[in-house]
C-alpha cells in the first residue's frame, strides 16, 4: 500500500458537502486492486453520507480507482476512492470514497 499516507499531519482540511454519520453497513466491494487484479470483498462502512463514506479493506486499493459497491438487495453504486491510509501494523487500509452518481430520493 505504497500510496497511502502514514498519518494525517500533512493533510489539508476541507469542509464536506454532506454530513457523514457513523454507521456500519455491509457491502460487497468489487473492482481492480492496486496490482490490477480483479477482486470482490465484503466491507463494512465506518461512516456514510449521501455523498460518500469510508471503509476498511485488507486489499491495497489505488487512490482514484472506480469500484462497485453493492448492498444486500443487489443495488449497485459506482464509487471513486478519494483517499486512503494504513491503519495498523497488519497493513489494513482505511479508504474514503465518493459516489460517482448522485443518489436519488
């Protein structure tokens, strides 16, 4: 996970367009990892909003990747990975994402 920031000390602060809420929801993540290999993995969100959210993954995922995020009903959203960082010594990454298409009411 060589493109992940080891800490937040140099990260600029930006206001969010949407308020994120701490919520743990299970999703199926799919796409290509940092090595270009296709993968599917179950992830659990850490927080979520109508604009995006974050999750942890044991896979290295490149910043800027476009992936699919599917819920248990089969609804699929396309997401873009906007940031990532290593969260522990096990080389787990925490990733932030934004939805590519606005969610409809």
